[in-house]
C-alpha cells in the first residue's frame, strides 16, 4: 500500500532523492523489498518540494506509474531542494483514481502522505465525521480517498495549532476511538512543513537515516549503505537536520528529544475544528 519518503538537508537535485538510489522510490514502484500489502505501486506518484525563501511547497503529481513519466528525469535533474516529500501509490480498493488522489496532499506550508488504509472505508469516515466535520469540509476533499479524508483530520489539528507529531498521533487516536469496530487500519503518516518531518508507524514499515547534516525518512531503505534504522511499530518520529526523536504513539511531544526510542507518557488529543476546508 504505497511507498513514501521525506528528505531534509542540503539542497540536492530531486533526481538524487527519487531516481538515483538503487532501491529508491523509483524502483519501489515496481519492486519494493519490504512492502507488507500489495506488490506494485503503479496508481500514480507525486513529489513536493520547497524552494529557498518560499514556505509554500510546489508539487508535481501524475496518475501514471512513475516509470511511465518521460518528463520526470529532466524535471528531477534540474530542480534542487533541501526539503522533499514524495510518494508512489498503490490505490486502496474502493477509492478514487486520478492525479488528485495521489500524495503528497498540501495546504499552506504542509505536505502529507499516507501509507496504509483506513479500515471500514467509507463507513468509518462517516463515523469519524459525525459531530466533528462540517459539510463544507467534506465537500472540500481533494479526492474521494481514505488518505485525503485522513489529511482533512490532520489538517484540522495543524490549523488549531498542534505540532506536527501531535497532529498525527491525535488523528490516529481519534480513528481508533471512533472506528474500532471496523478492525485495525494501517496508518503510517508522513508530514513536513519544510523545516521538520513527523511520521508514524502503525501497521507498515518505516526507516530513517540521519547523517552528513541530512535526514531521510522512508518506507524502506533506498540503498544498502549503513546508517539506516528501522522504526518499531506504533511509534511517532520527529526529525530535523539536527536530530531524530522516536517515541511510542501515546507519548507526549514535550520532553528532551533523544536519538532513538523514548518511553515518555501519552500524547494528548488535539482539538478538531468545525468546518475545516482544504484550500
């Protein structure tokens, strides 16, 4: 169910993040090594990046497999960035297809991707929406997909002032509280504002490498070089170029960051604003 990655560090050509790694996102579109659900990610791809001095990211998204876009190698060769989020898609059954259904989703300074599936879609979305989201918010969905709906829930918390990691973890808590009868979902989220990255592990794999003044967070390692660390399941990761913090889902964002797992107490539920629209 999809592969995604985020990169923060010195500005580099997009090609070096997407296409050049021997087991990178490009190859993972047809030959992922560690994917637990699905085998081919051919339902589209997207990349978002930040230009120097501009807090609002640009996006390039297509509904074709990443290997079928003849323009991408040239685009990725000449565009450089120090903050990138990209994904290749294996569509969840019963969700929309097309370019608007492909991550990264965006609003203001944020880019978001979801690797997994919302259990019970779309009935579970109705349960989560009741009393929390207005009709305007639901009508603003970019695509009729579980990932776009989950982005709406995350975005509401971001706009209410929640830090990146709290917005992700609180959304997972709300999904589990409202949708437990639908069975377990798979809610690996990836979120950036161009300065930091937050990610969750909930049913899918996640790895990171922090070295040389850069950090990469990805569904699986893009190469066989040393330095990759697997994130255990049910964790929330926060990363900047300076440090990476991993805590259990349910631990607070407050506290002294440390490299690797932490055992601090629960993350609190953030507020969800009525009538949130994606613009």
